[in-house]
C-alpha cells in the first residue's frame, strides 16, 4: 500500500496530492529504523512516514478495534475514514482505498 500511495502522489502532482503513513505504537526506537529501511527499500519519494502514540490524535477518531485505519482528506477536511480489523487489510481493501482515492482527486486533463 505504501508504494501505491507514493506512486499516486507522484502521478497526481498537479492536484497537490500528499500522502503519509503513520504507525501507531509507543515503541518509537525500533519503528524509526524500520520506517527508514522501508523508505530506502521501496525508494519512496513522496509519501511521508511517521510514528504516533498508539491512541492517535483524538480528533482523528481512530477505531480502537481497527488494525489499519485509512483517512482520506481534501482541503484539510476528512472525507473518508476507513477502518479495517485485524487481517482485513488485504488486496481487496487496498483496491477499495484506491477507488476512494480516485473519487476525491480531480479528473486529469489530457495534455496535448
């Protein structure tokens, strides 16, 4: 998913699309190296990686039962909050996120 987000951000520069992945944990020392390694391995150029406490910001309304939460926002406003239980963030879920992402991006104009 991280690589797809990075590609989407690169493909939608004109829409000023940004993306980030936040791992929620209190084990910051171990995760910092893991995220650095991931960024290097996947050659990420646009997606930002971060670490947040396991509860997350209160106003994001992160489900306590979710293993993965995807938040899509436009113009600094949350437009979709998708929560996935343990083991539910699979290829089908990634496709669902990609479809939602397309729905909030402006249509690309053909360049001639």
